[in-house]
C-alpha cells in the first residue's frame, strides 16, 4: 500500500469512528428535538401553509463549460406584457424554492402605477437543486457569475432586468458586475442584495473556523464525503432531527417559526450532496468584491438583511450600503438569514419598492439602450 492509499484509508477509518460516536451522542438529543418539533407543529396548525404556486416553464441553459443549469420562467398571471424581467438567484446549499413566497407575489403584480408587471426567471446554481453538478475546480463565485451571464444571454436577451440575489446569490451578482460591467450600464436597472456580503465572510457570523480554508473539520467532512459518501449520507439521515434544529438556529431568528418553513430549508440543504457543498467553501471564504460595487451605482439598489443573522451579520449589509450611498438599506429586526421566508410580507414590501423605483428608470436619459430594446419588443 503506497503513502496516498494509507492516508485515504486512515481518513476513512477515522471518519467512520467519528461518525459513529457522533451518531451515538446525538441520539438522545434527537429525541428531545423531535418532541419539540411536534409541540411547535401542534401550536402552529393555524399558521401559514405552503399553498399553490404559479405555474412555471422548465428550461435548461447550458453554461460556458457545457454544464446544464435548471431554470424556470414564470409569466404574469394576468397574461399581460411584462414591463421588466426579475431574475432571482438563491444562496449556498439552497435552491430556487428559496423564493417560495415571492414567486406568487411577483406573478400577481398588475402593472401600472401600483407595481410593474414582471416576468420571472429562477434557476438553481451549479451543483445545487436540479442543476448538474460541476467539477470541484468550477465551483467558484467567478464561475457562478459567468453562469448568471449565460442565463441572461439565453433567457433574457432583451429588455430591462432586475437582479435579486440572496447570500451566495448576491455574491454571484457582484461577480457578474465584476466581469460584465456593461450589463449594469445598458440592461440592468435594479439590484436587490439580500443577506449577503461583499467580502470577509470568514471573519464574522458563523465561527471563523467553520468557513476558514484551513479548517480541518470542513476539510475532513469534504474528504470523508468523497471517500465514503454512503457513510456520510447515512450519518446525515440518522442525525436528521439534530440537523433540523441547527438549520432552524442559523436560518431563522424566531425559534417559534412554523416547522414547515424549517422543513423547507432543511429539504433544500438535504437535496445537495455534502461534498458538492464543501466544494464551495474556499470560494465563499475568499470572496472579496468591494471593488465591484461601483458598477451597481447606476442602478436602483436594495440592501436588506436581518439583524439576527448568524450566517452573515447585518454589519456586512451596512458595509455594502456604505459603498453605495444611494442604495436603500432595510433592516429586519430579530430576523435571521432567510428574511424572504421568515418575514415574507416585509421582504415583499421592500422588493416591490425596488421594482417601482427600477421601473421609473426605464427609458430615462441614462438608459437609452433599455428604451431602444423596449421599442423593438413593441
């Protein structure tokens, strides 16, 4: 057995032992959490339920490296001509179900003075949701920016655009601005940055060690998932209730949030392979795009976050807003990392304000290219 084989064998054996200990230690805690989930569900039976979603058309877009991205288009429910296209970009470990409430709100917009009528484009990031898994070397925010450009080029070839990105989705929008600044001069009239950061993600929020490139736990979990994926996924299922409680703690500020909302986030995370997620740790940790923010200055910008966010603290939103003094900064008191799910009415209000402001820019003196494209469509 050569040295590399010995290392892999040792990692596998150690991982199996650690996983076994963790499962055993968590069994008692799991029963306690399961009881709490049942208690919450009983208390909140009269609360919000998922409800019917507006129909969407499933479409695939091919990225510049040949990878297939799963996308969805949602037309206005009244069948009218949209005033602009809203592109929604979800965050790390999630998928396009992140925008559960917003997709209905946007589909029902009537147009006119109340709010512009919009067409929606949603998609799953590479290695997330229904999109194909990319090779590890392609799991970078730079590549996510190029993927977003491919989505725009394929599905939104003309007309004005509003981009809304959550968490790593916001970082993806910044990467697009870094690589394709002319889009923000000619096509993109509005940008929403939700619970995201322009840099130094590993310095605050989650304990620094968890996001650090040198973190042995993150490295070890990713390595073990590649060596013994069945073992890791089995442990993940056995620790389901514990993981559910961790998800609630980091996704939401309100511990009494409706259990189905925690289930939704938990199901999105669980749908992604562990090693596919750890492929992105380096790029999130090293993300630094403060220098790209000026490209957004010609757009209407919303920066929104909860002040109880344990993943990306509110101070990161304040930093972005300081770089974009004309941006609207919205703070959600007591809300965690998922304001679009935890406080959908407040989030929708902020987003609708962004859409109204963006619609007023269409065809203005600083946007002649947008006006020409709209006239071509008429």
